[in-house]
């Protein structure tokens, strides 16, 4: 029987290296994902204003639903390869 394609893989990270992300950090990350593609190029369609609004609404919903988003503490800065 094949593995469940929707199963979330276990990530070997200690809980000491994780911290809750603030609502502002989550909204900023979501807005960025809505404005830019995976290569960092702007998406067409004028998403700048709508992305910020959509990100704020998503964060509000996640808070109401009881989600906690974690991020790594003190991670090294991202470097493009």
C-alpha cells in the first residue's frame, strides 16, 4: 500500500529551536508569497494591495481557529545560490 501523499512528514527539529511566529511575521510572509512567485519575481495582476489585505484576513482566521505557527530561532540568513 503506497504512503499517504497528503501526510505531513516528520521534521527532526528539537522544540527548543522553535518559537511562535508573531501575527505580523505571518502576515508579512503570506503577503510576500501572494506577491511573488517561487523565484522571487513579482506576480502579474496588481497583487500588492490585495496581498496585504488577504494576508491579514488569513492571519485573523488562523488565530480564531487556534493555529500556532512556529519558526526556527536564530536561523542563518537566507542566501540565494
